[in-house]
C-alpha cells in the first residue's frame, strides 16, 4: 500500500525465499544494494514484502512491463548477486513473473 | 514452497491487507473458514502467506485459471465474508489478479 500502482495491466514478480543462515550480514548488504539498484531500473514501480517468524520472505516487486523485468535480470551486478545467492545465501526460492490483469482495493474511511 | 504448481500459465491472487484490530477472534474464525472453503473450490492450487511484525499480511492464492477466481468471488458465503470484512475487520486491502507467465526456482542440494 506504500506506493501507487497504475491501472492494469502491469507486472508483478512474486518471490518466496528462505535463507541458508550462513553469512547473513553479507546477505543483508547485498539485499539492500539490490533493492536500491533495482528501484532505479526503468519500469520499476515499487515493492511489498513480509517476513514471517520462520524467516521465510514473501516479496512482490512491481514493474510496468515484462521487458523491464528481463532487462534487470541481465544486469551484470544483479547477475553476480544471483550467482552468490545460489552459492551462499538461499536455502530455496521460487520466482514467478505474472501479468496483473485486475486490481482493486479498500481503505477504511 | 508447500505445494506443487503446474507449468505456467496459471493464476495468482495477490492480497495485501491490514486489520482494524476489532473483533480479531471473529476475523480469525472467518479467515480460517474461508481458507478451508476456498481450498475446496475447483481450480484451487494452494496458497502462501506471511504476516510481518506490524500485522500486515501478504497472501498469494494460486488457481489454474481466471474463471475459478471469478466463481469463488461470487460464492454466497464468500460474498458475506467480503461484506463483513469491509464492515468490521479490514483497515485496508489491495487485491490483484495476475496471470503467471513464467516460474522457476532453486533448492539447495
């Protein structure tokens, strides 16, 4: 709810992940850097994330279009972060790229 | 990660919500009933949810197709729950219906 979405269609990347509990400081620094760099990419709209008491994170990152998502995935610094994520930090993750077709909401008056 | 998704395309309903902090017992009972009833609908695949320390919930419910989502939205008991949600329980929510076009993952060996 922290940012304004445009009218659909737009895109959402849904990321469910759990950490490996090794080098968490390194992960935090990289995660922060990627969030900052990612937010400067063309087509970036915003993100929402919640982490449960078990440490599992559910993160949704929003973009105007699929091309922006594909371009960010190939960014050299992001590619290196993805490599390190698999090598060191993640126990598992699942990533889904989805086209938002409808959106609506409610806010108490 | 708790259930197997089919190959895309399939659908995700992304729900971000915060509660009003009134009648939380009533909300919990209704929420549990809707999760149970919703899981029995045709086209239901599974769900993933995380609630942050601020009480905000990020929930993604997966379906095979958009028609199943529309049918469940019109279920009479679910309609009543939606009405009560706006009347009593939610501070705000945002709901997005999205078509998953690509999915991939990683699991540590």
